[in-house]
C-alpha cells in the first residue's frame, strides 16, 4: 500500500515515478507532507500498529475521490 499510495500522489500530480528509493525521493520532493505522513505511518505499522497507516492511506485516497469498490473483486 505504501508504494501504491506514493505512486498515486505522484501520478495525479503529474510527476515522474521512481523505483526503490527513488520513489520515496520523488514523493518527498513533490509532496513533503504526504511523504512524511506515509513514512511515519509505515514505521508504526512495522512496529505493529497498522491503524495509523490505514488512516493515512485512506486520507491519500480521499484526496483523489476515495477508494474504488464498485465492480472490484479480489480473486
């Protein structure tokens, strides 16, 4: 989710994507606030508290119309 949320912010903003550490660097340059929020939340998720991470990702999705559920199926 961290990668996809980062890619969404970059793509909607018209920025180039990056792979590996470059994705994080490009997000930091494009939107430092989102980068900081996602990075801190991911660290908390690794430590065992995924609620904050889920909330930050939901905020990112909400900026661009929310999650896509209609017609989506997990297989």
